[in-house]
C-alpha cells in the first residue's frame, strides 16, 4: 500500500531550497544613506528620479525632503537597489550653488543665535546650557540645551523670537546626546565614537568594566559626557567568553606547586596568578590549574564583601 506525506504526494520536497539565500521581501527601490548634520546618523533615503539626470556618489551634497522640510545633506552610502519598508525621506535634487550659499548663511546665523541665546539665558538666570542651534529654511530655529531639571523657558523663547524674527523651538537632550552633537577628542586620542560612526547608544553597565578588569576610577571608565564610555561594550563579549575557561577570583585551585587561591586573572592571555599560604605568588597558564571544591559546599576562604559573580577586583594589577 502506498502512503503520502502530510502535504500530499507528487510534490517537491519542502526543503529543496534550504541552501538558497532568502529572496528579499517588500518593494524594491534605489536608496542611499544621507547624513543631514555633522555627527548625526545616516538616514536611508529614496533616491527617486535623481539618478536620471546625474549619478550620485559618496560625498555629494543633496537636498532631502525631511520631516522639518528640505534640508541639506551629504551622501554617505552610495545608492543601490534595496528592499524598502515604510515611507522613506526622499532626495529631491542635487544641491546647487544657491543651496550651498543658503546653508553657509544659515550656519553664520546659527552661530550668532547661539551666542545671543547663551547671553539671554544668563540674563534670565536659567540653569541651562544651550550648546547647539539648527536653522533651516531661514524661518525656523531649533535650540538644543541640557539641564538637570525641567525649565520654564517661555520668557527665553520670547527673547529669541523677538531678536531672530523666526519660529523658535527648544529641545532638551541628555548629556550623551550633547557630546554626540558637540563632538570632541576622547581619552584614546581619537574623535568621539558617538560623533563619528555610532548610529545609536547601546546600554552600558559597570559590569562591562568589571568583566574586563578595568580600574573603576572615573578617568578610566567615564567619557567626555561623564557617563560610562561607549567603547566598554566593544570587547566585553570576548572577555566574557575567554573568562569561561579560567577559575574565578578568590577560588582555591590546584597547581603544579600545590594548592593556592586565585588573586588575579589575565583573561586575554589565559593566565592566572595564584597566592600561596607559605610561598610567593606564581603565574600559571589556565590549563595548568584546576579548581578545588572547598569542603562543606565551598564555604571558607572567600574574601569578605565579595561574591563569585562580581568579577575581577579593582584596581587592576597586571599579570606579568
């Protein structure tokens, strides 16, 4: 007797194309990556019919129809045919001399507006830090400021509107966004990650520094914004994975020279420093030591005030 599968006989097996790449879903369009302001992220924009007249390339200045109207941007990712999802900002045209001249004029006006806003805030004795101004279209100005509390800035808006003769908007941002917009040089000697290539901020905890055995001092773990450095998460996964092959801090281990206790770890090199009760400390490769279960379920010998999951102690003592 012949039986058929649950999908019926005579058809092709369901997994004939398991090795083939998945076909793109959604409508296709020619899109490019455009950055609208220095330090900002690149937006996915619909090229539309612009490429009919000229070929877009990286570094070209274009006019983009954004939420706040037409804005000048620079092409960061060359146009290509890609699947799209939802409505995208549209590239209206390639910027001409008038667009560039208007952008330069808006930039000069923004500098003057920023200076006036700071003086007006001091006059009003407002506890705010105005650090950036965007002027678009010649009739709208967006002021960005930082403050530790909610501020009633209605009087300041009246001062700005009366001086600039344009529509005024105020936007309060956090210290990370302030550093991203202002820019600067980090402790590594390079431009800030947030103002050069990071599209968004990733959540960071102090555990990332502990996992990498970094001294928990502000100068080591804090960035220009005063918060934890974004780069703490870059290599954390590698440290966590490498640490799985090593004993934890404070654990009793068996070594070729006897039983001791782990006092420090060099995670990247896979090395362990062991303290002995009757001798000087020694350094071993991770494969040369073996954890010794403490009698009575692991009690005794744990340093006071520490738990097994706290990671390496600070400050950092390099393993030589």
